């Protein structure tokens, strides 16, 4: 991969596994210095070691993106360590399944805390730095579920709809100030997304869905993000979907 991001500093949330980890690796391969935020400190340490073994530079910032102070601290610690923040990748997210019968309101709140509010917390800290330094890039990882609702995925789909809408509003607000804002909607991607689903039937179904032959790999999402970031500054790929070729649904 061409090193198109040399000199750039990126912060990736949800970096301990899946799309976040895959994206961090691809950013590092493209030459970016990468700060890594997630709750699992041991996973972050392993990823830092992997990036450094490739000749890259990385920093682990353990923390919980759903805690406003910790999300903001990840941004501020990135700037303190590297002097700037050029790229923010919001990859922290959770899937939960369940319908209205026997609904668990606390689970709905948890989904929105992670998929919507954690993103907002990171934005609130990163945007002032990007404006002060004259520009930046923000890419939010949402989901194809954000395009339409579905039975048993109400909370997840609704949270991703909200994330898409918020992201596009931010794009309109900041595009004239040289801050590119975009969202990427993955389809079935090989990650641990099913592990947090409490309903065992849906957990098994989603696990099979993301593990099927032909599923997108986290590194391929990362390569797509590097492509988006490598475009000339006057070009913003503001919305993109990445799905398995075998998935032919609308």
C-alpha cells in the first residue's frame, strides 16, 4: 500500500478488535501515526506491538467511549502526544437484537450510548482542534442497518439511522472549513459483533451471518477508509457502502 498518510495523526475508537483494529493497521501501513482507544487495554497493547513491528507508530489509550470524560480524554491525549489530530475514525459500536415484546429499555439506552452518544463525545473534542489546525477528516462507521429498520433490530437500526443523519449534518456544517465528514456503512463483516447480543438465537444467527464465506474482512474496510482519506482535499466520499458481493439484498 502506498504511504499516502505520512505525517497524519489518527485516532481510532473501538480499536481493540474488528473493523477498528483492521482500520488502525491499514492507517499505519499508509504511514499515519495512530492512537488507539477502546476498553480492552490488553488488546490495544497487542495492536500497538503489531503496528510497531511493521515500522509504524502507535499509542494505546484505554478508555470507555460511552463515558464523556474518557472519550474527550482520548482526543486530548492524542493531541498532547502528537501535537495534532488529523483523522478521527469512530468505530466503537454494539449490536443488540430484540423486539417490542419483552423489550429491555436499558439495552436500548446502551445501544444509543455507544452507537450515537460516544460518537458525539469524540466529535465535541476533535472538531475544535481540526478547525484550529485548518482541517481534518472524520469518518463514522455505521451500518447498512441504518438504511432501513427491521424486526428484532429496532434499537440497532434506529441508532445507525441517527448516526448517519448526525454525520451528514456535521458534513454540511464543516465542509466549508476544510473538515471532511463521511460515514461508511458495512454489510456482513467478519467481526465479534455478535458476542454482545443477549438473545442466544439472534446471537447465533448474526455470528453465522458475519462468518459466512465471502464476508468482508476488517482489513478491507480499512483499505476503503485509506482510499477515502487519500482523495484530494476537494473530494469528499461522504457516504459509502461496503458489502459482500454475494449479498444482493436492497
